[in-house]
C-alpha cells in the first residue's frame, strides 16, 4: 500500500484526491497545510509518497531534496494549462510528474513503487503522454545547468579541492586565515572563498565589501528555483583579484535559517566545475541541538557548517595560542576533527607572552598530549598589521607583503599542495622599492 501525503495548491488538490481514490493500493493519509507538516510526516516515516505542486506555498528545491533524503518518493502534480509549473518540476529534477486529468496516475504510482528514487533525474515529461516513456528516462542524468545536476565526469576534470576552515568559539582567527589562505591559493589556480558562517559572518567586512549583498543567499534562492549554474554563480561573486572570487555570506546572522545543507551542497556542486580551490569559512558551533527543541522538523543553524565539513577534502582546524583557546580546542576536537579523514591543525595567534615563551613548541606539546595531534604550522599574532590592513580594506599580502603572517599562510598553502609564490622578505621588499 502506497501512503500518500499531499502538498498541493487548492486549485488542484480536490481533482488529484478524486483521481487518487480510483488508484488501487494507494491511500491518501494526510493533506498537509504547509511544507513543515509535510516534512514532519516524512520524517516520521508515515508516508511513502509526497504529491506536491510547485505553486504550493513554501515549496522549493530544498523541500524536495529534504523529502528525498528522508526516503520519500516525490510526485509533481501540475495542470495541463500551466507550462510554468511543468518547467519548475523539471528544474527540480523530478523524474515523475502527473498532469491532472491525464488518466495516468495509476501508472505513475506503480512506477514509483518500482523505482522510488525520483529526485536528481529529469522529468519524463510534463506533457500529455509523458508517463508512457520508459523508466530509462527517469534514470537519465540531470542537466548540469540545474541545481540538481551533476556534470558528466568525462567533462569535469579533476574538480576542486575544498578546504573548510574551522575553529572553536573565541575568535581564533578563522576569517583572517580563510581570507588570506584563499588569496594564497589563488596563485595556484582559480579560487573561490565562501563565507558560510551562520553565526558571525565576517568575510565581506574583512575584505572591505561592506555594501555587498549576501551572495550566498542569492545563490540559495537560485538553488530553490532549480536554476543555479556556474555562470550564474560567478555573477554573484566578487572578484578581488585575478583568479580570486568571493561569495559573501548571509549578511545578518538572523538569516541563518535561509541557508541549508542542500543549498550549500548545490553551490559546491557548481563551484567544483569551475575552480581549482574552494575555501569555506564556517562557524565554530557544529551542534544540532535545535532538533531537540521542536516537535516538527526544524532547521539547523549548523547545517551549512556540517555540510562544509562533510564535503571538504581538508579540514583546517585553528587552535588559538592561549590557555583558554587551547582548552576549547581540545574539547571540540574530539567531536569535530577526529571523524574527518584529513584534518590538519594550525596554531593561531602564536605569541610568547600567552604561553610563557616558544609558542610553537609549547602549544605543539600541549596538543600532542591532550588532543593527540601535531600542528602543521603556526600563524603569528600580528594584530597591529591586521588592524592597519582592515582599515584599508586590504589583505596583508597587499598592505604588508613582507609580514610573517603572509609567509606562514604561504607555507600552509604549500602543505595543501598549492604552488604559491615565495613570500616577500623585508630585504626583498627593500630591493623592490629601490628599483622603483
């Protein structure tokens, strides 16, 4: 028996319900008032099929993806007189679409019982007779221009290396590291910096982009519409230098619920085809406690960060060089770092006075003893230089190319396999100025 829940607009729901009554082994168990109710019954396992219409309030690509993640088959329901709805189902990569009044509902339900995975492939057709196409159509790859599409592996090349920059609470320097690392990696190939911090997004102001719109949320809206592609993604980024693009964050932290794992994942799918490196600045908190506070399916603030960590090739974890910062790192490392296949620790804000001298050795010894990790590098504490650069809206590589921080970041980039330019020394900088 196929248990069906509907999230269909009023103009189609009654007609669809009447058609479903004539289908053997199909039972309408819930008419959902909103998408939250639909996701809740799917989470509870009460249904096997969700019948949705694109014009249902709140329906979008992320809802469709959430249903698929919960193992619920999805059936698009459209009117024969609404080609816009049919195109939207195609953009969401729904492999089964029912035209109300076509008389094909029973055949579609039987097809869904045989092949329930119905998201990620193009629609068999949102036109009369479309259901007669064989099931091979349903398993065809999605168009790479859509959010659900994955470009053919033969045309993709090696893809991007994704680096997630994380650190515990207490401002260990995540944004500073992420922005400078992205700039250093851009010398090796096209690089995209994504601000996916849903607690305190700061890449835009750190780079002097105070008036920029939240690019990541604009991309999320295109993902929901099913129309995001690489070309559109690039129009949403800000180019700081040749080969160095920035996708600004959510702007205000209160808008965190507009960014889900599905959104960031779709953005990464598209960016993977056009960049050599992707650097993601994420929030410190990666817990999912929100789900314990609601009886229904709730958005998770850490969703973007969790997706970034899961998709990353390298997790760069920052341990602040002070007793409190180290204690926080050791506690969080157990949950965040150990499960990642390639997590690398970097000492941040290294300074003698914080740990009584020789910060690289002292902190490395503490991390080895309490977290069983060996740091790969130490980023010096250059607060005055960073303050000056921030006032200018520039990175240290521009305002102070001879900075020890720039040299340390270059070593981190090299450890990731990037071919970067040698850092400028003070002596070399004096020679360059003398030539001018």
